[in-house]
């Protein structure tokens, strides 16, 4: 998390090879796939509790349900 109002490359959890610390290569995924992966991970971490997952993602439950439907989850 940055203490500044300006973000730098150090504020993002990327390795030198362009991979997120979660182990997937950003060069091989599109935005929809990354969104689906993150939603699945957050839902799993919250044991399927949509309200808690939505809160963690900074979404309303309704928005998360829309995204779940979009990704067929």
C-alpha cells in the first residue's frame, strides 16, 4: 500500500518477469480471465460467502452477482 498519492511500480505486486505473486503470468491472460481468477480466489477464501467476498473486492453484492453470472460462476 502506498503512503503517497502517486503510485509507482513498487506499489504493484509484480515480479521482474511480469508475473503476479499469485503465480499466473500476466502476459497470457486477458482482463476477463484475471477478473474471474480473482473472484474465484476471493470467494474460496471467504468459503463462498458472497457478502464477505463482495466487501473484500470493494463491490456491492449486486455487482458481484452480475460478475459471477458474466463468468458463469
